[in-house]
């Protein structure tokens, strides 16, 4: 369990998240994702696949862990960890493919939104329920998946959107049966891995360079409002309510 990395013969790094029961990552887990992605590229991987074991891809931060930590250290740790993981994926010098199964919520959207290619199982769905948790974040990354007015409605209502709908919008590259998800991600990764690695790294840098939004600064701006809500006390109230609901 935890975060593990496997390197294939084609120099494809497969990073797997496995934090039962729902892949809600503890503070340590977010930093481990960041380290796994960064290390894979440093060790010569030509492509990175980010995937998960279990019921779903990612349920965001471990709110139960956060509420057990006194003071603000829990929220500070989670925010720093998310920032590090999202940044590592975006700035990874080689393409990152997200293979999404089941639910992808909150911080999971942050991971996926900063990936280069998204493939998903036909039961996958995405959402950012941050307003229900007294926090703000990952709108930066959701905005890379859906049009602006859809973004605002999804964000304000905490509704989810299916992988099939995102495929129709063009942000999810392919939707396949869950049993075929890993094979589909590997198929795309192999196509990329066959290209000249120096050219691919240059292409990744070039695409990041022409991105219309600085995702790191944008997400950091969002986090500032989360800190304000925590100081006001409302964020702690919403997280306590979530824990009491037993979800």
C-alpha cells in the first residue's frame, strides 16, 4: 500500500496510488506522489502513468487525518502536499498520463487537471466538493477540463461530471471499460515512448511555456482563501460535519 513505482521495459514509469479505502491521501501521501513523479523523470523515464488501485482514483485529502491534528498543521500540511504533487505533475519534464478509475474528487482533479493526457474507465466521474468542506482549491485544474460557466456551476453546486461527458468536451482522451484502462494508458504511453526523448522533453517544456494560465500561481491564489476560511473557523466546522457523517 501507499505510493509505488514500476518501470516497464519501454522506460514507462507506472506510479500507483493505493490508500484504502478510498485513496484519500494523507499529508505524507501527497508528498510521496510528488517525489515518485519527479524521481521517475530524473531516472530517465520517457512517460509517467499515474493510476490507482481500489474503488476509485482519488478522493482528495484525508479529512479525518486533518481533523485529528491540532491547530493548523493539518490544513497546512495537506495544502503544501497538494501543491507539491500538482506542481510535480505539471512540471514533470516528460508527459504524464492519468488513468482514472471510479471517483476522482477534490485533490484528484488537481492531479488529473495537471496531467498531459487523461484516459478513464466508463464508470469514472469527476468533481470538486471543496465548498462543502469549507475549502477552496482545484478550480484551477477543473477549469482545464470544462468550459468556464460549467466550471462555475460544478464548483458552486459540488456536482460531478462523468468521464464520458469530459470525453465529449475533449479533455478526456478515451473512455474504456475498467478492465481495459491500464492497457489503454500503456498503449498511449508506448506511442510517446517511441519518440525521441529529447524532442518529447522539449515539447513538454514548450507546451507549458505557452499555457495561458500559470497553474502554480493560480492554485496558490485559491489556497489563500482556504487559509482565510480556516482562520474564520468555518472550514473546521465543515470538516467536522463531514467526519461526523462518517463518509
